[in-house]
């Protein structure tokens, strides 16, 4: 990293961590509690590297939810402690412990990379700190690693891909090739797709892999051209997704072999790829064009606050804020009342821009999965692939 980029990173983190005291709200709770210590929220997200723009969008969405709540939660001011996790799994435990043990955060929010998420969940389970996952789809967080204090406002990796396999099988697509980075999010995404696609009669003729965050796609695109499948399913996000879409078009495959993916393939990058994404279909729990007053209001507020259009990452950060607000309101701002907070977060129905959703018994959203198609600079919703999908199955989680 250059001296200039290192300085930019430090300045960003200083800005993100500072300015954390927000304006007072109008909730009526006991004076002593309202004027007591601030609620300290630890944001552990990527602010540099491939997923940097995702981390910023999540942060923006979370802070917007707090701002719309009067700048406080249950009458208490909010202080943010921010760590750039750099999408580095090897640093995950140390970074999370820094927030929990040194910064003494009341709530741990993060992250994007599923490998980093595994370390965060480990620390949350051991410490008991309230933990909200605003993106990473690590299936284990809702299965073998599930815990009463760990919640997700986003998705499980296989939850967003399972619907696309079902859609293609129902269309009569016979063969597919999958491609992703060789890490847990990619493995679980293509696993969900393959499960429903093969169940519907399709055949995955080959699974192709790249080490994360490698973006040298050309040799693999040559192999796909030789295999001649009916469809290609991929899982990429952020800068890697943008480059893949451009390379797929440049290779001549666009228009010859239809490309499909989990919605992260086309979310947040359409401005950067020109017409390379045009016509690509994906499945996801959000789409820009959801025609509801709630979504329109959110998009207008976000654009006004941050001078850019929101994406699914912003929605997930926003909903993480709404989830925390619901929990702390039930406990009247008393962070020590963990049982009350957890009970409220388990029962609340979130009125989200994506549509209303509730928490599963494994603390993963039960939500509609939309079929989307890129039209211009928009992920246009064309239908609902699966209604109120509760995935992974509840029997894979044993709360302890």
C-alpha cells in the first residue's frame, strides 16, 4: 500500500469513527438512563480493497437508520468504533477482539467476507456481545455456529442462489457451469444453486474456481467456451464482479451462453460496467425497482444523504440499524437486558425497503427472493422467484 493510500485509509477511518455522537431523539424514557453512557457500536467492515464500496454502503445504511430515529436509540446517544477488516480472515479474530475487549463495544456489526465472518462469530459466541451481521452470508452462522446473541439482517449464501437453480430448471435448462472464488461464500453459493438445479433435473457439468481475490478470468472463460453449457452461474461481488462482467463480454460469450448469478454479481457496480451487464438475470432479496412507498422513500432519503443511489448493501446496513433499534427500544435502552433485547429482535417484523421480513429460528431473515434483470442502470425486478424463503433449514441450527 502506498504512503498516500495509507494516509487516505487513516483519514477515512478517523472520519468514520469520529462524528459518532448524533443528535438527540424524542423517545420518552427515564432521564437517568437517557443521560447515561452512550451505546457503543463497533463497525468491523472492509473499507479498502475489493469490497471497500460494500463496507461504505453498509455503514451509510446503518447510520441512516439511526439518523431517521432522531439520532439516538431508545434515547441514548450512539458512539461508533470502526475497524477496517481488509477482507483478511487471518486478522478477523484479533480485529473483533480489539473492538470487544479494548473498545468495549456494546454491539458488534460486520462484515462482508464470509471467511472474516467466521472469526467474528467465534468472538461473539465466546464473549456474549450482541452481534449483527449486515452482509456476509456464511451459512454456518445460521447452522452449526448459530447462537442466541448472533443475528443476521442479510441472507445465507445458499439462500440467494437456491432460487436461481429452481428458476433455470423450471425453464428447461439442461446443463450449467458454475464459477466463483474458492472461499466459503463462493462454495456455498454455487452449492445452493447446484442443489435446486439438479433437484429440478438439470446437470452441473463442471464447477470452476479461482483463488480469492484473483480476477484473471481469461483462461477460465476459454474453458467455458469449450464446454458449451446451456448456462453459466457465477458468484462474484464488488470490483471482481465488475471485471468479470466486462471480461465475459469482451470474450464474446455474452449473447452466446446466458449468464446468471446471485444478485451480488450486478449490485452496486452497474455504473462501472457500461452495457456489459445488460440483460443478466440474478436472484436476490432486493431490487432497485421494488414498487412500494417504503422503498421509494428509502431510496430518496439515502440519495439525499449520501449523493448516490443505494444498493442491497445499503439496505442490509439500514435493516441492521432497524433491528438494533427494535431490540434496544424493548429494553428501554438498557444494554444489560440481553434477554429482552434478543427476544424483541427474534419477534420483530422489519418494515424494510426490500419488503417486510421476519427472523427465522436460526436468526436469519425469512424473506422474498426476487428475480431481477439488468435494464440500463437498474436491477429491475421481474418477479418473485421464491416467496418467504426460510433457508437454511431450521434443523441445522442448535442454539447453545
